């Protein structure tokens, strides 16, 4: 197969809409393997807080790029793309269909369309911005990013240390906003033939489900997970701690917040993240949007026909 005729099924949407469950159902029906493209689910120390598929679910079909990264290490779109392309080729070698599942839209875009050719940033500039982040905290740099590149800031969490500093160093090093680079160098030719399915829920509908999921995570041992992770990596500035849920529970562990305060912040931040995801994916090309209750999707003629077209190398 030529690179741009290789098929992938992409399952997108905001957090809490049931993407992982639907992906497993599809994988078992069509003979596929699942590849994560969520930037938080790569961390090994936080399977519960980041809602990674359970061990018994991962036994039902092969899952890739979940829970492999140390809390001390960072992940970005470039690193992810290299890993994911290798995994996808491995899946093809077994005659299987890759299903890409997650909520980090930039990772999927980088995989399918490539990255903008941003020049290398001088190391001293990178170090300066990182030192500013350590001194003042990511929230202070996020406010600066809101002024310098509001479009990029709108899709980031205020504690996303890695992506905030990257956007600021691109602006400082090139004189151009990161959002400018992304718009200036779009790739119109995808590297894969994609069928994109999106699970949609508006925020009012999604909020009580997000709240229930937080309670479920706590019942499943989220706080104990945070305690173990802190024992292994007692460094607040480590990239893994910036994730939603991880940061709020760490405040509880360190005695800064009560559980009700942390729960309120966790829900607020998760809801804001879901809103950013909805905004991002609404702009995505050729997404077939589905309600989260589409339980008969996999057995439908519409879905089976779309998959057959995908396997023939035809756009979805």
C-alpha cells in the first residue's frame, strides 16, 4: 500500500463520551487493534486518573501506547507521531486495522498530516523560558501566552507546562506565533486514508457524567494511585503531574486542598478541557458525528459499508 492509501479508523471526541468502550466493540467486530492518541493516557503511573482501558479490556484486543511513559518524561506531537507510525506499520504487518482513539487533536493531526517545519529554537532561549516557568509557575506563563498567542492558549490547560513553554519559545525564537506556523503550513495530503467517527455530547449533557466518573475513579483507588506515584516521583514540576486529576489530587495529598475543593477544581478543569476538545474537533475535516448512545452503530449497514470502503482505500 502507498502511505496515503493505508487505512486507519479514528475515534475522536471530548473526554467522558465513551470512546474507549466503543473502540473495543469495533475492534472485536472488525478485527482491529487500538492505538491511543491521548497525551495523558501515555503515563504509566496514572491508569485510573487518566481513564486508561482496564487490564481485562486490554486483554480482549491489543492496545498500544497506553501507560508506558515515566512521570518525569514529556510527550509531544513529534515524539508521538514517530511512535504511532511505527505501531501502525506493525499492526498492518498482522493484517489488522488500526483504530486511533483519544482526545488530543494535535497528535492526530500531526500523525495524519505532519508537522509544520518550525526552525530549531536556540537552547539558551529554551532554557530561559523553562527557568521562568520554574520560577513563576505555568499559570503565569499561560497568561503571557494568552496575550501573545490567544489561539494556541485557547486549546491548552493553564498548567500544561510543556505546551505553554513550547508555544512561547516558538514565538520568541521565530517571531511568529505557533498558531501562525500551523496555519501557514497545512498539509492537504493525508498520510493515511481515514474514517473519522466522533462521539458528541454538549457540555450540559456531559457535566453530570464527568462528575460521576470522578466519583468512580475515587472509588477505584485514584487517591492511592497518586500516593504511589508521589513516592516514585516527588517532583511537582515533572510533566506527568500537570494532568487534570493528578494535579488536584496532589494538592489533597500535600495538604493544600480539602477533597471537596479538589473535586470542584477537578470537575471545573475537566469540563473546560472537554469544551476545548469540542472546539478543536468541530473544526476537523469529514468527521461523522454520533450521539454517545449509538449502541447499534457497529451492526448498522451504514457502519459496515463505511468500514468496507475504508479497507478498499476509499475516504470515509
